């Protein structure tokens, strides 16, 4: 959900400001899958919002669940037909982690990564990233899964720091107590190692976790595994 867009739609309809708070509570608190479930809103307003400001910007293409139910992978179709994957993991009986994609495709071609075989793709919008969390919260509600989705890692398709502006905007939404309300220490962003963006990330989000995909401790081997190492060798990463 793009809260700014939803707020603009509500403003254009000249409805009272408290309606936005009701929408936020329904979408982010109650994890409704459609406005029809948000019965606190007038019926006509629900229909208008469904048309003008849909809750999700993506749709389910396929879903796979492991035998013990502790891992679930969804392929989600974006509005332009591109497909990204997101994963839901249960590290404990009460906690869940969502693994998000930040790009549809990737230009970095790491030897160990299937996404790199796809070649360059477009960066996801902030809404498309946070909607992956909304999708899983809705899924958990429908399936009656106990526990809370309170941990997020950007370790899916794409290089998050190559899509910095949108990733940054999505992180602010996840941290927003009126939206997702996820604690800073419960969010991690993974990178193959872009030094300038790593330093910027540290300045913009000092409490969030940054994970570096190192894979080798010397340049010759790391360059084979992570071609970006040619431009950003280990010494540059160490300084960052």
C-alpha cells in the first residue's frame, strides 16, 4: 500500500481525516486482504478505495510450502508482468521473518545466485517491497498462523543498494509505527558490497543491520564469485 496515494484519494473524496487512521489500522493492524473486510468504513468508500488505491500492488502467481510449514515461498506478479519471489520463514514458534526482493533481475551476476542469470532488471518501488510484507501478514491471518511477522531481511532477488532510493523509502515505511512498526534491530539489508552506498546506509540508518556477502577473503577468488569485486575490491569494502 502506498499510504501517500491513499491519503490523496481520501482527501479528493473530502472524507474526514480520521478515515485514514481507520484504513491504516485495518491494513497494517488487522491485515485485511481487501477493503470489503474493513467494515468500519462506509460501503461506498470501500468500493472507491478498492478501485482507486488497492491494498496490494502485486498478485500471487504461485505458493510453495515446505513439509513442516516453517518455510513458504511465493512468486508475486507485479503490475508490469514481472515476477519476484519472497519467502516467509519461522525461526521460532512465535516469530516469523520475511525475506524481500528489491529488484526484478540483477546486474551483478554473482556465481552463486540464480537471479544473476536473469540479467539486469528494474528496481522495485518502495510499495512493491513493503507489499511483500503485507502479503505475508495477510497470508498468516488467512491461514491462522500463530506468531508475529516482526523480522525483515532484504536478501531476495536483486541488489538492494543498487536501488537505494526506493529501498530507503521502503525501510522508512517498515519503521513507521503508524504502518508496519517493525523495530530497527529486526531489519537487515544484504549487499554484495557497494562502498559508497554502504557508507550512506550507515549514515541514514545507523540502527539497522547491514549484511555483506563476502564469500571469500582474498580478491582473486572473490572476483570469480562476485564480479563486482573488480570495481570494489576487499580493501575498499574494509574501509567502508
